[in-house]
C-alpha cells in the first residue's frame, strides 16, 4: 500500500512519453504496474487508488512503440481477473485508442491492443455497445502478417459474443462468421 501511495502522490505517469529521457522511467513504471495487476485480483484492484487512465491515453499516443505496447498490456492485465475496471475503461476513452492501436505499425502493439480489447469483453457484456465500433477494425486484422495478433483477434471476437447476444446482429451484418471461416481455410499458422 505504501508503494501505491508513493505512485499516487508523485504523479508518476505524468512524465512526458515523447521525451526520450522520460520514456525509460515510464517504461519501468508500467512494468511494475503490470506486474502488480497480474499478481492477484486483490493487488490489481488495489491499483484503483492511483488515477491513471488520462495518463495512459497520453502514453498510448506516444511516439515510443515500447510505451504504446506496455500501456496496452497494462490495460489488458487490469481486465484479467474481473470486470472491476470496466466502468473506468468505458468512461475514459481508452477503448477508442485501443481500436486505433490495432492498426499500429508494430505487431507487438497490435497484439497487445487486441488482447486488451478481448479482456475488456471477457467477464461481462457491460462494454459490448462501446466495443461495437471496433468490430470492423478487428475484422481487418484477418489480413495481419502476425499470426499471434490474428489469434488474439479471434479470441477478442469470441469474447464480444460470449456473455450476451447484443452484438450478434452486428456480427452477422458485418460478415464476421464468413471472415472467420475464410481465415480458417486460408491460414497456415505457426502459432502453437
């Protein structure tokens, strides 16, 4: 708890993600936060005492590929254990940025953004309507050159219909089943 108080009081994520000297420190902070989020549901939820979504949006717009990827990974890990952060994620505008980062030049960023979206749809359907505009973006990943990003995309689409039928008509009208069948028959994946 003392560590979280330190983070909250020092505005640690408010460093400038586009200044090279501050990028390494931001990277370390994101690594620590991600480790805390992964470690347990309780530790992950304890991070709520630190307000970070506005800072994360700035980092997600950074010129640093590594920071964009770590920010996406951290958001994904916030959603790993439960839907505790779904409301904050939905209210923050982070989902729109995650959708944009699904088209990032870096395969690591695309993969992490897609996984974060999938985790934001996993536990319940509360974000489904906000995720609706991301369906075409996810479909476009079918042509991605990175097999692991495609795997994350398939899992994400699955999660978006896992807990309710809210998006079923969108899936049908956008041809999601047809696209997935095409992917199934045209991809020779090396992903294990």
